[in-house]
């Protein structure tokens, strides 16, 4: 499915298709890169700190400087590869002398996202830890390095939340406007909008989370997803169809109520006439 299908492409049979994943959604991609990058950065920070300590203990100040220079060079190489328009070719040449296969296609994109996320979040964690160390050494705050190390530690649960949200925002499906049916493919589910009583939506980046409120015909529970992630164009179509059906239903109910009212009024007027006739007959007698 091409990039155009992300926002819902129209086909000849009135079907709108979409795909939301890290390849087609900037929101999912950023959340995934932040989550994975933070976990790798936390591990890398511990490893780099141990290497720095070992280098400093083995060769003093120059040893620690060499370790820092190696880390900076590695980070710069990752960013340069990510910014290059020939990333795949560069990685292929690098992998020729190694017993590994260079990633390609989607795997390459995800690897680059993870690597960039690791470098960026490693810089953030390193900056927080460095500021905390400086504040602690110079006694600039009564709490010492606590606020900065605590903020760095909070990035871990934040990364977990980002990964969960990225997983939730991924979706692949189609929307048949003629039938008023949503088809989800991962996992496979079918949603009939005639069973939906109301919808509400909340937009997150380039994705809209649609909440579905199902009807309960004869008091029976209707199974189906209560929240789905779709492109904004699909969400607008779903909301328009559900609201149109609600208006039509309200109009039918209003017409029936007006019909019942007219019939009741006619019967009451008939009863009133008969009662009046009897009362006039009693008066004449």
C-alpha cells in the first residue's frame, strides 16, 4: 500500500483504505523511536560510564578522553548515516567485512530510527546526569543531583508508555461507505455502523482515535472494539454517517410521534363530540 493510502484513498467501489504504522505515520514513528531509543540509551549510558571509568583508571585523564572521543565519533557516524541519501549502500560496504547482513527496506528504516533515537536520548540522559553531577559537586541545590537523576529515570516509564501508544495507533483497514462497514485487518474485525449509536474522536498527531458507543438492541450486548485508530479523513466519514443515521432515526421517531398524536387527538375529539351529544340529549329530556 503506497503512501497515498495512509489518509484513506477512494476506490471505485466506495471503499477507503488506510495503513498506519511506523512507515506511514510520523506520530507512530516518533513514538517508536523515542521508546526504543530511550531503552537503548539507558543501557548505553551505563556501558559508556563503565568504559569511561575503566579508561580513566587505566590511563588517567587521557584514557577517559579517548573513550569520550570514541563515543562522540560513534554518535556522529550514526547521525551522518541517517542523514545520508545512500544509507543502504554505506551500510552494505561496512557489512562486507563483518559476518552480518546489512538491513534493507523496512528493517533498515526501523534500525535507523532506533539508532537515531538512541543517540538523541543518550545525549538527553547524559546531559541530565552531567548537570546533576555539576550541581552536586558545586552544591548549587539543597537536593543535589536528585531532581536531574529523577527526571532521567522518569524517561524509562515514559518510553514504555510511548511504545504502548505506538502499538495502539497502528492499524490497517478499509471503510466501505456504501455498506457503512469498517474492516480491520490486524486483527481481523468487522464493525457495522448501523449498530453504532454515537461516536467521539480525539486527534493525536496524524492519527484520530475514534470511540464507538454501540446500541443495545433488545438489551443485548454488542461485541466489538470500543476504540479504533484511523486517519482523520476516515474519522470524519464515520462521524458523518453515524450522525446522518441518527438524524434520520430522529426524524422517523418524530414522524411516528406526530402520527400517534394526530390519531390520539382525533379519538379525543370523537369522544368529546359523543360526550357532548349525550349531555345535550340528557338536557333536552
